[in-house]
């Protein structure tokens, strides 16, 4: 199974990706937990380029090329080999984030995103969890981390609002793949919901 987690910044998706990986490992499954951008040496180097620095450091078009390059390296070196070996792969963000950030919220590039994805990646997750949360709450959580990778958070609340609407529309467009999860609940309740859907999907 190839599972991705999506959501606006501060939604709790990274926490839930880790918790699902732990639960599946405890049940005896071989799990690879990874993230985007990143997950391979080359992709991690690109991550530093796109997530740090001034918000206007890159145009949406340049970001699209950088993210696609990172994803291609990630797919070649980690995701595809792990799936071929029969492992579960859980990824914190995948192509749907590019569809939102560069395809919708940072520019009208959705067509280009999908074309590049088809040419260079050619695979979607088997299951995608969308952790949904109020943008005001999510942004507050994200900024409270005081990390160095806050370039997208620095675009402000309006971007997060557009992102949430876009993710919900994407989930409606691909209902066979997406599972919408209420991220406003406590972490244990969210984790139980996620695990239930993951096990149900592979039954």
C-alpha cells in the first residue's frame, strides 16, 4: 500500500503519518515512513531550497519544477523500490500538495502540474488521508513551531484558506482515493479513525 497524508500547514498530518506507521509496524507490517519534499538525499537538498527563505524567493513555476525534480528522485530511490519489495509506504505529502500550492494557490498551474506528474512520476497513492482543520487554527499551530521551514506559512492566512478549499475540492474529485478526516479532534481519536480506514482499504 502507498498511503499519503495531505492537509494545510498545522493540520497534524505529520503526527498522524507517524502514528499510522507505528501502528502498522506493531501489527507486523513492514513500513517505510517518508516525506515530501524530501525522502532521498537529492530531494532533501531541494527541500532546503523551497521551504526556507523569503516567500518570494521562487515563482510558482520554478517551485513546480523543483518539487517535481525532488519527487522524481524520491520515487526512483525510495518509494518505488520499497513498494516493489512489498513494503507499505507512508508519505507526508505527495503530488496533491503540488496540485494545491503551485497548481491552485500560488498560480493557475494545475494543468502543468498534472502534465508533469504524468510524464515524470506516473503514480498516485493507493489511499490519501486529508486531515481537515480550520485554517486559523492550523496556521497558529504551524507558526508556534518556530521552525526554519516556514516559507509557505509566511504567505499568511489567505493562502491557507485557499489551500483548504482546494484540498476539499480535490477530495471530492477523487473520492475513491481520498478519506476526509476531521483533524479538530484529539490526536488519539484522529489516529484511530485513520487506522480504521487504512486497514479497511487493504482488507
